[in-house]
C-alpha cells in the first residue's frame, strides 16, 4: 500500500517539476531577409515543367527543362512505392532510381564527333 502511495505521489509531482523547469526564454521573430543582389533574379526557364499523365492505372510525371525530358516519376496503382527514371545520356538511355541513393552514372563524354 505504501508503494502505491509513493508511486502516485511521484506520478503527480514529476510532470509539474518538468513543466516548471523547462520554460523557454521569450522568443522574438527574425528580421526579414534582405533582397537578393542585382543580377541574381530567378530565371523562369530554370524551373522544370511538370506534365502529369495517366497511363492505365499508373501516374507518370514528366519533368522537362527547356523542352527536354530529363526525369520521369512513375507512381504505380495500389499504393506501391513510386520510382524515378533518370536520363543517362542523349541517346535515350534511362536508369531507374528506387531509393534515396542516386544510381551509378558512367560518364559518356563525346570527345570527337566525325
């Protein structure tokens, strides 16, 4: 019986002590950031154009910059995990990316073109 009284007292006193000791200081809002320097305006062409297409039950989001398709996000039906297709090279090679780590992309530089 004595143990139950001690536990009950402890259960009522500890939250009060934790609340009293953890008061944060008075916070002030941050000042507004300064405007960007001249010449640093955002280029609207740098924003990707996103086109959403329904293919069967799958949803395909196509990402383009300057009209060039560089990435696709495929979301399968049924709540399955989405995956990405990233363009590897200009010849149309695509690599699949399933997780947070980017896929291994081998450099394919054109040195001479006859």
